[in-house]
C-alpha cells in the first residue's frame, strides 16, 4: 500500500482561507503534470528513469546455440555406451574458445574441445562437462579424450533464443530502470531506450540568520540545513538538482537569484519566506507573478505557496526544517514522481499500533515524526524537532479530529 495524500476526506470546518491536503496536493499535481515528457537516452544514462514504452527484443538471446559448460561437444550417439567402467575415447578434432567467429563442423566419432559460451559446431548435439572426461587436451600431438558418461540430446547446450525470443517484451512501460535491467538491455544489443524525462530542480533557501554548515556561529545565527535536506529529497525522487542556493532576506537580491534559477530548470523549490509575517522574502519577491500563498490544514507545514514564476513552476515551502521536510513528503514527492512516469509515487503505508496517545487538532491533519519497531510506532518528541528528524523512520498520519488513543491502529508512511 502506498501513500495517497490526495485521498484524505474533506473536513467539515476549516480556518478562513485554508485548503485541505487533498486540495493542495491536487494543485501541486496539476502544476507539475504538464512537465511530463519523454526522450531517448543511452542505456548507461537511464538508471532510475522510467520506461515510456514497452521494450522489445531486437535479437534472439542467445543469438546462436552455445555451450553452457567447459567440456567437449560431441554427437550423443557416439557416447551412448560410455560409462566409468567402459569409457569411450574420441579424437579431438577442433578447439573452440569463447569468442570464436568462424563456424565449425564436427565429424562422427570426433569431439570438439569447447569453452562456456562458445558456438556449438555443426553436427554436435550435446556437450560433456570436462569433469566427466579425462580432461582437456594438453598435447595436441595426442588429441584424445575419454568420456565416462552418456548424455541426452541437447544436454549442456543453450539453444538459440532459449533465453529471450525475437520481439519478446523484455520490460513494460512504467518500469523503473535498474542496474539489472540495464545489463539485460545491453545483452540484447539495445544502445538506447525511450524514458520519461527526469525533471530538473533548482533549490533556494532563505533567511538572513543562516550560515553554512562548518561555519562558526555568531550570536543569533543558525546553521542552514534545508538546502542539503531538500537536495537529498529531490534526488530521492529521481529528479536532477541543477542548482542549490542560500539567499538572504533582501527582496531585490532574492528576486534576481530566483529569476536566474527559474530560467535554468523545470521546477523551483524554495524554503522560508512564506508565512504571514512582516518580512517574507519569497512572498514579496513573487507578488503579482502568478504565485499564491495560503494556509493548508496540515501540521506541521501550514503556510504554503505555489504557482508559475517566469514560466517555471514554483513550490514554496515553509522554512522550519521539520515543516519543510513534511511538506515535501506530503505535497511534492508524489507530484514529481508522477511527472517523471513513476507508477508508484507515494510512500509505503503500514498499519501499526501507536505506543502513546496522540491528541487531535480538530480539522487539521497531522504528520508526526515517528519510530517504528516490531509492529508499533512511537511518536518522537515534537519539542526536540531536530533530534526527532534524525531518529525518525516514518511519518505518523493522524487523520482524526479527536486524536488517537494509545494502542490504537494508525497509518505510517515509511521513510526507509
């Protein structure tokens, strides 16, 4: 089961101007949906992308009958009486390493010394493993081998097309490209495939109080953490991060950086500057530019913004790290993945029991950081948000006006 944030029931009451999670998810999805497109890429560049069309084999695999073992290709009739007590001795007429390119033929009463993967010579119809013989010929002046077993027709031979037939469907549209699939495509001789295009994302975090990690803190300063977190979250969807910036609270400077970012990507994601305060840089820089802001009935992450800025979709998240993290998971992750062709867009949802009561927030749906173990989940301390962020492995979906009692069943979104 996967998370479907848009499936939340409409609540009967709300704050003035607030929208439900379902409504905001719908807006984000609609904003990103037009970005969905396809292109052809080399298979080595396709890891993590999603197939836009079924992939059909252009060749049979294997392309020729070949040996499945190291040993000797023979005619089964010639060794049908062979045993440990009465071995059959044959003349080794030819030697076939893997990679031989000329067709060989095998006369009755002879054998071909053959390596795994080498083509079966014309006339041979079985392969005897070297372990069932006197061993490989070391002196070609005495090219003899004794065979100790009889084998059925076709033994130890990979038939032409046995693995994959010509025009067989190798992978369906909507399949995420994995290293294993890339290997299979290469084996089939496919150099490129049609996939959904990865979206490119620019990230801008805001705040005059922010300094880069590794920089000593002055009074009133805090380390900037959202840019690295959001970059990891975006990469986790399969999208490509093309720029990451941390900008102060100067509106004109932020606007210039935002325009540059919007001109070089598919989607801009910002954090901070979206609340109803007196100096909210993202709000101020995008006023009248097609970006709207308002509350959503969710905790944390109430203030949200979205729209199109200079022709580029913009999603504005709150600046608090936990709020930014939850907002991305609830509103952004699914939309990005759907726009890149993923069939499974949401997080895996598990139903577990909660170890302590969680109070309700009326019409506000809550997503709390939690830690699951052995079929239960423990809400982490909201008064220590960064510690909770570090320790969490799930989000607890509290979709109840009155809260959840201790020991009750609750849905969690896996973050693993």
